[in-house]
C-alpha cells in the first residue's frame, strides 16, 4: 500500500471531494434556466457538468436547454448576460441542500492534529468558497483557500499547486493533491505532485482510476491510512 511518508501539506478540492454541492448548483442552474424560459435539467445531469468552474457549468446547461443552437459564439454571448443571474441564484442557494460527505469532519480534524498544513484548491469562484467552508464548520482547517478566480489559471492548469509550493516553500514531494476529478489529477501531475483520487465525486461519469492518480480511495477517511494515521471508526466520528 502507498504511504505518503514525505508529505507535509495537502491540497483538497472542494466540490465532490469535501462537500456534495450539486443539489444547490442544480437549484441555481434551474432557477437561471427558468428565468430564460428554458427547460430545466435533472440533478444527475448537473452532476455530470460540474468540475470546470461556474462558467462552464452554465455553458453546458445552455447547450443542453437549446439543442437547436449549434453556434458556440451564440452560447458564449448568452453566457455574458446569464452568469450574473446564475451567481445571484447560487448565492441564494449556497448551502441549502449541500452536505459534507461522510467522515470529512473527523478526518480533517485528525489530519490537522497530526500537523499537516491544508489548503483548498477549487474551481469554484472564491466568493462562494469561503462562505461554504464556514457554513459547514471546516474553514478553520485551511491556511490557504484558492478559488477558480484567485489566480490567472485554474485546474487542470498546475498554477494553483505551484503557487502553494512557492507560498509554503515546499518540495514537490511534500505536497499532496486530493480530489475527485481528472482535473485534480492532471493538475497534480503537471506540478510534479502525488495525488489521491476519490471515487465518489464528480468526474463526468468516468472512473477516476483512468486518470492514474498515485492512489485511489472509495471513502474519505481512507486517506488516513495512506498518511499512516489511524482512522477513528467509531460511531461518534462517522458523522454524515
């Protein structure tokens, strides 16, 4: 079994890794489509559109709701007008239906107690990221939070991860990326980092193992064994 013995810091994705945010993203997407008198999407469809930032989510939603519009430039022109409305609706729905994945809170507590530095690296806009972390009581674990608009580029570009390496003066062997999407794994590979791929999140219906992360976990608390920490498996630590 892989054990990440040199790791000193961990970068976590957010949506699909720590928080199941699709129910609220779906509500905001459909509220926006309704304003445009367009057909709504199923939550399962929205789940397959998440991972490349808010703009791409709504671009995919507009393409779904308007199959007769084949011109990408028309969709992009609509997007300029639609995004402020999507941002408005998502702000209203931010944590209404979202939830932490099982064992996230207890696992983060153990990782923090073991002395690891932790960061968030998400493609979600920064203005939504920090309130979401606060609303679920996990903001205290992260010394650095990078949203999709915090830097010039976002995942799968390695820039957010190389930024952390520079900020924290780490070697590539000392930073680990944990995420549910091929964007997380590609960013880690491009930055020269090890990665853990989670099977339960949002990866466009594709097996995360196909992206060849360093290790694959089916449950969040399996990360502890890879860090050579013992998981707390009793009922009180397995919050939902």
